[in-house]
């Protein structure tokens, strides 16, 4: 299992050998450092916790947890499957760089989509809205009826206005188009969730 944390940089496009345009998202992947290795005997499950990014100040409990390693902005865990054997190379303080990936790898991306605040049904679900004539006033983007008379309540799951975005998104089988070892960058095909400088988890079997 290969994994790393990355920060979204921007979108761009590159050309392949045949001259076809490939849209890519450039991410700064690592280097990350292992901060804790969890085992079934001690923690009840197997996982590797890594740190990424830098920050100036840490609270005292976190200072003790990261003593001797560094001040990290993000800490994330990557669970190890039960079928995966214990590996001696997972050690506290070990660094993981972008070199573990190669061109053509298919990876899974986990990120948080852009938050768009409280939105109405037209933007949130694509409702058509009311007509702009024949006596319609101030009801162009209204949801309309939200239920029948008999239950006298709103049925659960009804599409209504509410918070939009800021959801956990998982994309599978994203192709690694290019690996830049000098800049610690990965070129991943297509668009990825989140805004610039947002955190992404990259996982590959």
C-alpha cells in the first residue's frame, strides 16, 4: 500500500506523445513523515499516522506527541487492511516522498469540496423555478409545494434549501500523468475536489 498527503496547487494541461491535450491537477505531494504506527495489540487496529506541512505553534499535548519530529500542520491516518502483513519499514520518523509513485499509477483521492454556504433549491438541486410572467412575483426561485396535506409534515429527504458543498469526496482510479521528483509534485488527470492549498489524501494499492 502506498499513501501520501498532498496540497492542491492548480490546474493545467499537458500534451501526450500523440498531441492530445490532457487536463491535469498539479499537487505538491509530501514529503510526509510518519508520526505514529498503530498496531492491533496496542490500539486495536493497524494504521500509519503521518504529518504534513508546517506550523509555528503547537499545543502541549501535540508537542509531546510530535517530540523530536517536527511541527506539522496536518496529521492524518491511513488504515492498513487486515490482509496486509506487518511491515518493518513503517517506523516513527520515517519520511515518505513522491518517489513512491510512478507514471501510470491509478490512485484514490480523498478531499473536501468547496463550501458554498446556504443555497436555494435552484442552485443546490437545479430546480427550474416558477415562470417569470402571468402574475408571478417574488417566486421565481421558490421551491414550490413541499408536501401533501395528509401527513401534515415534511417528508424526510425532501429537497430543500440548505448548506451546499464542504463534503467529503472520494475519487477512484485517478491516473498519475507525471511525477516531478525535484519539486515534489504529482500531475493527476482531471479535476480534484477542494480549493487551492486544500489537503488531499492520495492512496494506491
